C-alpha cells in the first residue's frame, strides 16, 4: 500500500469517526429527550396558544412519552385523571372520548394547561404547581404568607413532589427548546 493511500484511509477513518460520534450524540439526545406525537403536540399547543416545548416538558415529566403510563388515578401521556378528562370533554363539547388515546390526552392536557395558565394570570410555575398538586392546594399556598408574598405568585411550594415537578418541567422545557429549536415535526 502506498503512503498516500494509507494517509487517505486514515483521514477517511477520522471523518467517519466524527460523523459516527455526532450521530451517537443525536441518538443519545433523542433517547434522553424523546419527542413522540410531535404533530399532535404542535397542533394542540397551537390551538391553545402554548409553547409546544412546554407541553413536551410536561409530557416528559408526566409519562416520558409512554401513552399507556399510569400513576395513581392519572393516566396517559399528560397524566389526566378521569375527572379532569370529563371536565375537558364538557368544556369542549365532546360526548364520546377515550382520555387514554394519545390525541385525546394531548388535546385535553393542552386545553387544561391553557385554562390553568389563564386562571393564574399567565404564571406558568403556578399553573404547573396546580397541574401537579391541584388547584385547591395552590389556593391554600397562595393565601399562606410563607408560600406567597402577594397571593398571586408562589415563592415556595411546600409539597416536595410538586416543587420538584415544577423545577423538572422547567428544565425539560429549556432542554427541548435548546435541543430541537424549531424542528419539532
């Protein structure tokens, strides 16, 4: 083998290694931050004037994009309870539904998230706290001077699970924006 041929083979190996490493990074990113049902997320987040990356962050935290996930009384991608699903169906004028169906779950979850954001005057952290911990608990916290200075914004969430939930959704939201930018389809 000529020396030039060996140099070209070495350069080709380096180029392939770089391409392989980049593909490995992209695959690892997609495993750590999966995006399934992007078309539905974009559709229903758009209908509800939500950032689709926020919805992805909620789904990542709630179910890690596993549509049949259950925790306690909640189920589906966005972990809706039967009561929340029924409320959404009534609000949307839907009589026949399966809230575990991924499209219905995302549709209802986005609708409910928009409702909570509006209820809490655009404060997404408070809306996320209510999504996880319930509106009744958030009402108590907003009236507690240890949790809120103004009765509108939470400075402290006494439930560790809900505090962690809000933090994680925000982290995931940032990561999805950074990793996928405008490329969600």
